[in-house]
C-alpha cells in the first residue's frame, strides 16, 4: 500500500513556490501494545465515563475543561475549540536560514520526508536542496497543519529534503537548573587522555541497524512461547547481573581495562599465586580442659 501524504502545499522562498508533499519519516509499528483483559472470560476490559456520585454518563454530555485553579474549570465544547484552529494555508514560508549546528538537538521533535509534488516542481526542489547543502544551512519557518502551528526546520537529506517540527521555547526545560551543582574542577590529565583514547578506539559510523530493542525482542519471543504452550505460564530466566562491588571506582583501572591495557597485572597475579602455602601454619591450640563438677 502506497504511503499517504499527511500534508500537501508549497514551500515559498521569496517569489519561488515549490509544490510539495509531506510523509511521516518514522513509524511506531515495532512497539508492542497490550490490552487489559478479564482473565476468567478472556474478554477485553472496556472503560466507562463515570462521574463520582452520579455514575456513567453519555459522551454527548462531556465537554473539555481547562483547570484555572484547584477544582475550577473553564468549560469549552468542541465547536468552540474548532473555531480557533488554524486553517492550513498550504504554504511554508522560509523566513530565515541558520547554520547546521545552530539549533540545539533538544528542540527537534518529529521528522517528515519532503517530496516534490510533481515533475514540474522537481527542478526548483533540487535547486533548493543543493543550495542548502552548499551553504551548510537549515531553513526555518512556520507551518499550519492539523489545526495547529508548528515551527519547522528544512534540511537536505540524501537525494531529498527532511522537514522536522521543532519544540517551542516554553516546551523545553533550561539545563541550568539541572547542572548548576556540578563543580568547575578540571579532570586529571591522565584520566582525560585515557578516556580520549577509549573514544578514539571505539569511533565509527552510526548504523541504526546494529541496534535492537532487546525488551521488544524478548516480548516477541515470550508471546511466541506462550502461544505454543497454549496459555501455560512462562517465566523467562533473567540475565545474570554483574556482581555488586564497592561504590568506590578506580577510574584509571577501569579505563585501562576498557582499552585492554593490562600490562604487568598478569605477572603480579602469578607471583602472588606462588606464595600460596608457603606460610607456616601455627600449631592448633589445645582446648582448655573441662573442670569437673
């Protein structure tokens, strides 16, 4: 089944308009969703809308409320909410261009593939893509979609363009409140060198296919086993946890071990082993004689 565009419109750059379509760049199909089931009958549990002291109510009696103070709400029905939704103007105006690293990663929210709507749009589309690449810039603008307005970033992505919705400033917590208690001390130069060597040793290209959600994989295996066992209870054996040791970590030793630098440690271990049994045992002390009553 062909993917369906979630938005159709145009990118406008000054007097140039480029007809485009947006498609979701991510999917959530890999996640496992559970339903609540009443075990004695195997029926799925349904939820009723209940008001304390009144009981179940009809859906047409329900409106949305914004809590302005504890227990006090401003009530709005769906027609009132719909009246302020923004109409999709079908136009994305690029209002500024920023450096590729000019937007903090925490502001990026959801990605969409941008595709030229037809063959006539392709030439202008390619010009915009290559111009962004040459300038190492990201286009920024605002887009009305599904009744809301989003700040978006437009950037080259392989042979095409990628649009990412951005979070607004009031949606992001400032880091200063979380990091203010971290001291200003400088790390030990030797430790820093060892850490840098470890980073260099493990440097490489990111390949998302190398990573799997082990929890989801384990759930799939458990579900398959449960099907074959015809409902019998199955408990997976947990992986052996690392032994708990001291809270005091020898950082240098840990970094050396990570780098595989264990020179001199094997010899010390052997020398220590040859000394076993060389110490003279003291004769066992005789137990004191019991006093006769």
